[in-house]
């Protein structure tokens, strides 16, 4: 067992703290067509999804008003937390609202066949990290009370018809097309979000409202918030409200420290083990072989006493104990690995939760890196390369569906087993939409990835999306075929100590025109002429002119489009086939020289 030379990581804890309390009643009406709901999830979901509070007011003229309101608040919360943990808040909420709206709009009476009116207003508040995300349809309202200042955040979707009457212009279920107001608001400790229906906010003057909200303090509990919500609804009735009355209060007790990184919380009380040797044991895993040692990490072939199949343990190097960027990526790699399920992505999971050590348990792949395969196959045929690229695309599509950008595609991060199956094996620098929204993670100030495979837009602006991964894939395809890169290689000397492009290099590359594609036929004249157009488009420096989808690259590698062929034919001979051009030019010069000599 490992008992010495371990490295501890000192941490402090900070987290999002939210209290909620609400109240709803029919008021003077016989039925209550309002509904509200909220959920504070477990810690893992709190990081990825946040806290949700929603309120809905069924449209009173609709036949299924109460049902629409009730199902909207409960279904939204359930479906929102069921979306992939990697999705951004806006994508998750928008997808759920769209599906919910379509379901409400499609309800019909089974006997008559007539459409039913499942209509409701809807306002959702999602608190994640230090940001509030607001999704709003109708005339329910979300307001913010901060330091004795009260402000309505949402806008009522109403149209005035006379001095005292208005008509609702938007509602869930009203149309198969849904228009939702979306906002983001930075939150602070002490903020109180107030979710109300029109039966409340239309009947309480500002002074009375503030008088009630002033009763909220740092020590207020959910019960206290319920009492204040009830007081507000009763005040609305006293002031003449003839509608249902509902109020939900959301108090922010604390927000994650913006300087505190996620990895610090994850590694609380854990240590990095020392370099291991064959025969060592860690948490029941016996080290069978040292696969790889570097200044960044160690890889060990291991087997557990209770398991038949070998695995690979990935352990961060003790040299990187103070490298928060690397450790943050290391933790996220395992978190993401547990969310990914694709036959072409190496399986990764965290070590035992009860372990004192930090490490990953990775799927063992008996094969070689793509870099080694390229060394062994310096002139592969197009069919071989096409097969490998198509398998990588399958893996990258699984990343794209989860709103994840790999950001470090290169031959060393791809493996091929003895049967020719391809795997992505490293995603420690992956950009995960849901976690990128959090304010308690380190802000990246340098491009992530390996220099000559990083997309130009990432080098210049740090921006990365799936087209950036597509660029890297195009570079890999080019290199597999000819052993060269499509652009003049950059050197480490082009980067300064902080991994930024040096000033003189960046001044040369201040626009995409500085990346000059090199025809692959300079290096392999046996390849089909149209392949240049495909690879050139895959590795276009400006993403606007790059393939927009992986499917385009896949199709064009097998069957180039007519437009690509026409574009190729329209190019000057010097660009289409520089070898033939210079051979012809040399012949012409020779003939002219002979002619001049004879004359």
C-alpha cells in the first residue's frame, strides 16, 4: 500500500446556498389555476444544473388551465434535470420548454377530436454558480430585490385594450412555435428573487412590497420565506385581487467564490500518490506494468483482485500539485468520462470515492497510437485513412451531442487496436458547456491543445467550437496521407513562456490569410486531384469557409461534390498541380532557350 511521499492539496470550500419558500391559494376564486415548484438538487447536479424555481398561471379562459400550469412546473423540473449534465443551461431549458409547449399544443379530446386548451403562463429561474438564468413566457413575473432596491426583470407579454383591460399575447401551448424571453443576471449573496402571478404583483404597491421583503434577513429560513410569501398573497387579496394568488421567494445565501476553482473542492482531503512501481498496490489495484511516465502524468497497467479484466490507472504527476489548470482538467476528464458512452471513446471513471488518492481508472486498449500507426504506414491508401477518420467522427459526434469540444485532437490522443478499431483516449482539455458557465473555475488565458493542431481561431482568440475540432481532424487526415502538415509548421519558439503566440508571430498571423494551405499533391502526386479541395476546406483557416458539419467531411472524402470538382477545375494550374506546372514551365523555358540559341 502507498503510505508515504504523497502530496496533499490544501483547499477551502465555498458553494451556492439557496433558500426557497412560497405560498399559493385560490384567493376568492373557487379553483386555483396557479402552480409553482422548486428543487435544490444533490451536490453533483448543483454544479452542472443549479437550483430551479418555476411559477405558472393557467390561462383562466382555457379549458385545461389548472392542468396546464401544474404539469408545466413539474414536467419542466423533471425534464430539465434529465438532460445531459454537459449541456449548457440555455440549451437544456430551451429543449425542455420546446417539447413541453409542443405537447400542450397537441392535446385533443379523444371523443370529439377537438383541440383542448392547455394554456399557461410560465416563468423559470435557474440559479447556477453565480448566475441566474431566466426563461419567461406570459405575465407571471420574476423580480429582484437587492439592497432595498426592487426591479422587475421580466416583461409582461400583454397588449393593452382600454385603460383597465389587457390581453395576454404569449403562453405555453398557444402555438406550436414558442417565443421565450431569456436573460442572464449576475447574482450576489443577499439577493432575493420574487416570482409572482399577476394576482399578486398587480395589487401590491412598491412601498408595501418592500415593507414585507425587508423582513428577510441572512438568518431567514425556508419557513420564514413561506410566511412572507403568504403575507404578500394575503395583502394582495386585501388590496382587491380577485384572482388566484401565488408567490415564491428565492434567497441567495452564498455564491461560489469566483477565485475558488472546482478542482479544489473535488480534491478536498485527497492526495496525489507518488510514482508507482510494478508490484505496488493502491486501493486494491496491483501495478503490473509501467506504461508511461512523464512530467504531467503516469500510466500503469493494473488489475484488481475482484476483477478479471486489466485496466489502466492514470495518476497526475506530483510535479503538478500547484498547477490548478492541469488538475482542473484532470478532474473534469473523469467527470466527463462517466457521462460519455461511445464505442470509440475510451472509458474513464474516477477512483473510489472513499479513496484518499486522486487517480482515474481507464479502459485498457491493446493497440498503438495513431502516431505510431502513421510511422508504420507512411503512405496509406485513401480507403485506410477514410476508415479511421470516419471512426473518429463517430466519437466526435458523441462529444458534439453533449455540447463538448475536445480541443486536443492529435495522433497521440488517438489509439487503434489490433482489429482496426479507433478510440479517443484523452479529453482532459475538453470544453464542457455546462461547466464553462460556472464562475468558480479558472479562466483560461492560453489556447488549449497541441500547437500545430489547434484551429487558427483558437490561437488568435481562444474561441473553440466543434468546427475547431473539425479543423484538427482535417490536419490529422492530411498528415496521415503524406506525413506533413497542411500549413507551415509553427515551433515552440513561436510561443512565449505563458504559451501565448509571441508578438512578432501574432502580428504575422493577425488574420486568417496568413495561413497558406500547401497542396497535398506536393508530397503525394498519386492521390486523387479532388482530395486537395476536400482537405483544403476541412482545414480552412477562417471557420466561415470550413466544413460546417462532420457529415460534410465524411461524405466529401468518399464522394466529392460537383461544386468541389468545379472549384478545383477553375483553379490555376499552379494551384491544382504545381509539379505539372513547373515541369511545363521548365519545358517552355528550355524550348525558348534553344530557339534563342539557334537564332
